[in-house]
C-alpha cells in the first residue's frame, strides 16, 4: 500500500478542490471516509459505480449534519482520524458544531484542513467565487494569453487543483507529520487565491530581475517567443515546441530546415519574435502532426504532439509508463507521484453516496441497534 497507509481522513462532501485532495490522499494509501449529505442518498448498484474520478478510492456515509445525532456521528469518527478536510465557506462548520474548537476537543491531534477560495478572513472571505475569480485576484490569470488578446482561463487547473486541492493535500500531509512529532493538531487554511499566487513565484522573480514584460504574450514563456509555443500543422492538429536552451534551439532550426537562415540566428532578439513566429509557423503548416512526430519525436528539440483527452491514453510513452488506467469502464489518470517501495494505487471506484454507511458506523463501534436508531431519527442514511 501507499506511503499514507494507516492514516485516516474524514472528508466533508464538496466539489472540485476538496474531492481532488481526498483523491490524492486516498491514492497515497490513506483511508478516506467521505461524509455525504443524507438527503442525497438514493441507493445505487455497487457494480455500477459513479463515473466521478475525483471520488475514487474512498467509502461514503450519508449523514444529516443538521441533526445533532448526525453531528455526533461525525465527531465520533473524528476521534480516530488523523485529519479532516472541508470546503465550506468560513463559519459554516462552526455553525454546524463541527468547527476546529469542537473537533480538536474530541481529538487534540487532528489536522483540520480548510479549503476556500478567498481564505478564512479578509474583505472577500464571505463572497461567492470560482477558480477564475481566485486566479484573477492572485495575478495568475492576467499574464496567460496571446498578445493583443484577452486573458485565457487555463481550465480550472490553477486555482481549484494546482493552487487549491493539491496544496491542501500537501498542507494536510505536513500537518500530520508535525502532529506525529508534537502530539498536537492544528488548522490548515488553504485558500485558492494564496495557492495560485504561490504558483506564480517564478514570474515575480523574473519581473523583479527585469526579464518579464507586463504586456501579455511578449515573453519567453507566454507565447511571445517563436521557440516556445504551439503550432498548427497541415491536418489542423497541433504540436508543442519548447526549445529554450541554445542547443535545443539549434536542433529546432536543423530539423525545420532553418539552420542557415540568418534571421533566426539571434534567438533572444525579442523584436524579431513576431516575424519569426510567422515564418516558423508557415514551416510547421507544411506537414501533418504525425509527420512532425516522425521528424522530432525523442529528439532534443523539446517537442511533443498536442494530444486530446481521448488521444493521451493511447500514446506509446503514456502506455509504457501506465500513466492512465481504466477503472469500472472509466479511463483516468493513475496516481502520481510514484513510490519505489510503498506503492501508491487506486483503492477502488467511487462509492454511491451512503453506500458504506453501515460499514463505517460499525468500524466506529456502533452496533446494529445503534445504527437502526440513527436511521430512525434521520441522522444517517
């Protein structure tokens, strides 16, 4: 099992970054118990699991958090947990009777992971928002895009996942390590605006050093240069080029037949980049994506075809490394990173909401009569 085997995490049902954090922890071997809303429990055949990849690898218990006995169920589960993760707006867990004060009173070693967009305090903390808003305020959205065009939202990868769920998982893991040394838990305040800003650290450095222009699409890494961009091929598909270093740039010129063209000799002449981008783009449009793959695959150009979601699992490199796998008929990425000794792995397909209620309650010490009483009062489903 994975490096987090033996760690128990309670996850309060949420969307986006919270479930992504739960998936990451489960993939690394943690036992993750998801608290789903009792009102959402409608049954479901375990042999036909949901297709929600972010929900893979954990059990589900349906609980009514507005029922005092339901809250007590969660607190009892927390007594034997190493961490809790939740993604409500600030103050919601406190109003439910499940805030840090109540939870740490029941388990002083608990790591209480909180995922929000704006953070637990600040002028925006109580406002609604989504990934696009958080990365906008963090300064991560404005630089992404082509010159003369509007910023381009990079899906919801930067806020929800890279700056959100992944950093929450990192924070929870760090908190667990510290709690094992100190015997004390603590709150982890993971905000997507903070995380997105953290991901921009290198660009703040480049700006301070005077090698980053504030004008979008004119820089080394933002499609400004002709040697770091995507290019359309004759078949309408795309390739990616990242020939930054001089030796890689020389290989790019050699394989495109431009090595004798003096216009391309000064790689870092920014004033020439727009013209050179047009010219090298014309070259790439003379062949199909597959033809360029035959020429540039496994060379030092820093090249790769731009693959779709459907194509990526079929690429030979990804197949060799088993980057993707199929679980219950759903193609999905395998866990990462990879460990040499304590192997990571998907613990199973997603559970239907409330599918494991009885099993989770039994593991917490409830007997059959207790479970029946909890169901009778609507505390669990």
